[in-house]
C-alpha cells in the first residue's frame, strides 16, 4: 500500500481525485459502494455508505488524512465549476476523461483507475478489493475484534475466514 500512496505523489490530472478514492477505499469500502457515493453522503467527518451486500446503510468515520484528501478533491471540483460543481445530489467521484467528463466514475472506471495506479507504483494484480482486505487485516492487527472489523466493512456474515 505504501507504494500506491507514493505513486499518488506523481503529478497527474486525476491525482487529487485518485487520492480521495484511495483514502475512501482504505476505510474498507467496496468499489461499488465508493462509486455509488454522492456528495450528500459526506458531512465533513463521516461517510454515509449504502452497502451493496446485506446491510442497508452504515456510517464510516474517516481519519483526518482521508478527510483532508476528500475535502481537497471537493475543493478542486468547486474551483473547476460546470459539470464538476459538487452539488449535494451529484456523484462523489467523477470521470475526468474527455468522453465521460463529469459523469459518475462507475465500478469499471474505479477498477481501471486502481489498476493504472498499480502499474505506476509497480504493484501487480492490484484491484479495489485489495484495499478492503488490507483494512480488515490492519484493524485486526490493531486489536479490533474481527467481528467488529467485519461490521465496519459492511460484511454481514459472522463466519470468520
């Protein structure tokens, strides 16, 4: 993961957005949940996540660094204006390529962004789901009950693997 964060320091047109996405994924969200976020799901500290598997909605508090990346991205969008204007009902993460500019960055786009970042970082076989696994291992390593860790990630099954 440190190689991916390091690669996010390289100047690229999408790096402000990509840092925010990686910060959100690093909190145990699935790619489909991250791509489904709207600006209204963010209150400055907590993301309201509509879970894709089992649970309806959960609140995910973001660490300070992740909050700053998300706020920097929303500020960038405010400065861009037009299709990037961060209205409450607009998608949180937007495509920036000319063909899809201003449209919701869907699961495939998010997956492609993570793979591209992995190529820049020299990390093979990376996909968005790896962030969820890393989050789960990290919270368990820090002494959080594995069942609570699963709850934080929106995993309904109590079966431990």
